[in-house]
C-alpha cells in the first residue's frame, strides 16, 4: 500500500505563489504597480507595487500600468518607481492618496487680520500645519 501525503496525494495541491499577479481579468503577468482611487477628488494614483495587497487597491502589470487611462474628468497621478532594491517599509500609498486629497481641498481665505484663529502671527493654515510670520517682520 502506497503512502498518502502531500507528495503522494491523489489530488495535486496548488501552491500559493509569493508573486502578486495583475488584477486585470485574464492577465497572469506579475504585478509591478499599485493603483488606488481617491473618489472624492476624481483622482487615480498609480505608484510602485505596494508592500502588502490591500482590498481597495489594484495591482497592475507593466503593460496595464503603462496603458492606464482614467474616466473623463479624472486626473491620473503617476509616481516614479524606485530604481534601487525593494525596501520592505510601511505602505506610503495611502499617505500619498491623503496628501492628494488634502491638496485638492479649496483654501479658506480669511479677510480679517491674522490667521483663521485670529492669531496675528499666523499667516495661513494647511490642514494641521500653520504658517507663522517671521518674528523679524
């Protein structure tokens, strides 16, 4: 009687590949870029392959990344891929999408003296950052 197990099983097992594949239907090429949408700003962000696969991001092969188009009225932001070796760091794609969203928000202009909070040293504000007047002025 033969031994049954992972190597001698009647049904061959499919090994999970560590290479991520293109998200496009019927494309099996390896992914090289990650696509994220910022729906509020009608922007598609295409950057280097994200460190981890995320549910609302799409991995694309080189051909599909190169041919990517967006719907009419949408902007496409293409980030240059790093030439150097792949570094396993935190995923900055979401931070980039947040930065694009923040940059697209209209600036509030204040007609009163000083910044938005009435601080005479404050010249402007961008999110949680403040621009302060130089003490020499």
